[in-house]
C-alpha cells in the first residue's frame, strides 16, 4: 500500500495548554507539493506512516470503553446531506484543494480549531492529502500530531557527553486522523473517519465538535440492560407507582456504580431470556464476574449453559462446566488432580458451611 502525497503542511505549536490557545503560538514552516515532498527530510520521517495509519485495525464497537483507535461519523440531521456538517466541509476542502495556497489556508483554519481545545501540547502538527493510486483517484486527508518529547539528548564526545535536543518529535507516539475511513482496501466510507490517539487525553478528538463516535460494547450492553430492566419494572409495578418509583431510584444508583453487586431481583430463567435477547444482537458480548479475588471471564451466552451462579447459605458459588481443562503459565500441583464427583464437592461445601 503506497500513498503518494499531493500536498502537506507542516506547523509547529509552542507552549502548553491554555498558553497556546490564548496566544495562538504556532508557526507555519512549509507547505510542500508532491515534487517538493519527495526530496524532503519530511518524506524520510513519514515514510510508511500513511500506510500504517490506513492499516491500523479498529473495531466499530470496541470491547473496552477507552481505546486508542476509534471510528467517527459526521453528524447530520435526518434529511440533510454531509455538506451540512462543518467538520466534513473542512475535510472536503482539504481533500479537493486545487493548489498549495488553498491547502495551506484550510490547514491553518483546522489548526486554529485544534488550538481552542483544552490541554493542547506543543509539537508538530502536520496536514496532508495523499492518493492511493492503486484504488482511488481522489486523495485521503491525514492529520498528524507529534508531541515534543522531553529529555531527548544526543551523545556528543568524551568531554560534554550529551547535548540536549530541543523540539524533538517521534513518529512512534503520533496521533492521527484519516479521512475517509477505509474498512477494507478498495472500500471507502465517505461519512466516516478513523482517529488514533494513544494517550488518555481526548483533546485530539474534541476539536471535531460535529463528529460522533461508535459506542463501545460495554456502553451498548449497559443501555440495553437498562432498557430490559425498565420494561420489567413496568410489568411488575404497573399498579404500584410508589414502589416502582423506589425501584427506579435503586436502578439509577446500581447503574451508576463502578462496583456492582448481585441484585437478586430476577430468576435464572428471566436472566437467561434477557441474555439471549442481547446475544442475538451481539453474539460476542462478554461477561466478567469477580468472586472475592477470583475473576471469571466468559461470553454472556455461556450463562445458564456453561456458567452457573448459585447460593450456599450466605456464600455464593460459581459453577463452570466444559469439555476441556488446560492450564497456562507456570506449573502447579493442581494440574495433577484427579477430579472428584460434583455431588461430593457440593456435599463438602454444604458441610463446611454448616461448620462455620
């Protein structure tokens, strides 16, 4: 996958955070066309980066809430075209700029929008349009940000040892935006872009105010479970408004808690029915449980089939069944076990519970 740069603008942002936004302390170094770029040091620095960005894997609905790479979609009202979205228009103007000056003007506009976000760090801000000639005539737009690296030194000689390098940048931790998003080689999504930022700061996506991001799997599961619980409350407390109001308050507290305990409100059959409904929509939904210090990670579809939760007196029991048992990392005597019958284990647990 070889990208041919059409235009590329190189800016340097100086200062940190609010100081940058208030002073607009940046400088445009150069805007290059295809010929100038091929003979530049910038070409050597970015060699292969555009292909790496395009090939970087991204999940439409990530398994975790905070992931470095996301798919963004330009927000439009029903019945309106992409041209109604201000962020889309900026990318379109960059993509179809007819000369270096036009490209620079739009790049400068984009950079100023970026500077108005919070916690902006100093570094290099690069805007490029590049063609993937083997598939498309129209170029892609890439926005790259390399933060200045602190404490970078160059070895000098036996006397001075080191020389501090100012304004050092590294492509390894580079943030990037690619438009349009290419889910597969030769396929484009003109309403979507791909954004990558390895740090926890969200400012690299914050300056695109009219772009929304796909929900993560935990978020999808969260909203759908709340919907199912709400439906159950409506059925159970149809003629009991006061009790329903209290249950809804308890639901809000439960849903907002980071550490949630077993609520003991639904029967196993109700839970299995709800899990089946969710799994039909997303077969690979995960379930994570922690029993004291023991963690269990499974598919939601496993509940009621391979994973069972029971109660023995005041204590909880998780039963896990399967056809094959294997061990990872390290050797322990447990691997030599000849498993006893399940009923014998249950009898022992019951006996130990009675002795407490």
